C-alpha cells in the first residue's frame, strides 16, 4: 500500500469530497467495454469518493469544515487494488444507470467515517472503497453510500480481458 498523506481537497460539486487517483499510478481505461450487449464508456479520470453528496450536505451544515479537514489530513489514504470488478446497476426515475467499479482496500475510509460520526454525534455507514472505471447511463457513476446499497445494486463480478 504505501503512504498517501494528502491535503484536504475541500467539498466539490454536489458537496462531495474525492481523492484523485494519479494516472501515472493507475491510468484510466482507454477504450469502451461491452458487457452483455451494454457498451460502457471508460471514465476519463479516476478518483475515490470519500464523502458522497448527501453526507457532504449534512456535514456542511452541521460541523466546522476545519475539523473535518484536520481528521482527513491525519490519515494515510493509500489503498491497495483488489482487482475485483463489480457490475453495479440501479434505476432512478425510470432511467437505468450502470457502472463497473473496482473494489479497493483503504483502511482510512472506515477510520474517517468513524471520526465524522463522532463529529455529528451519530453512527454512519462506511462507503465501500472503490474506483469507478466504466459508466453507462451516467457520466459520473453511481453513489455507493454503504455496503447495503452496493449489495442491492450488485449485478455480479466481472473479469476484464488482459490489458483492459
């Protein structure tokens, strides 16, 4: 895994917080991928979503961002690829969204969400650490707030051809 200490990136669009993946370390896929007749577009940039939009909006209204930043920066955000690709599918307002995500091992995710829970005075689920590689029906991906959502939307594991 290594040691990835990184500065607080701040809240982005939609109140999310993401850690960009260095393309020199893990390059985005370069070509589309077809699975069961569905053509998936490759993501142009890779990142790990640390805080999803709903939680980000909740945090922004309830806690000091500096407190969140301090906890974020105190952690080692390195990760290890698990080479497990999961096909995720959900329907939102009649529209089908699908992604292919690679699970990663990233201990800081659970530690950070434990700290956020303490700041909010509640319990919080831990988002499943992953990187979205391909999308269909969405340009950004599917928010995965917890393991329960991932299990509900999980179509199955996918094996990519070598070099994909």
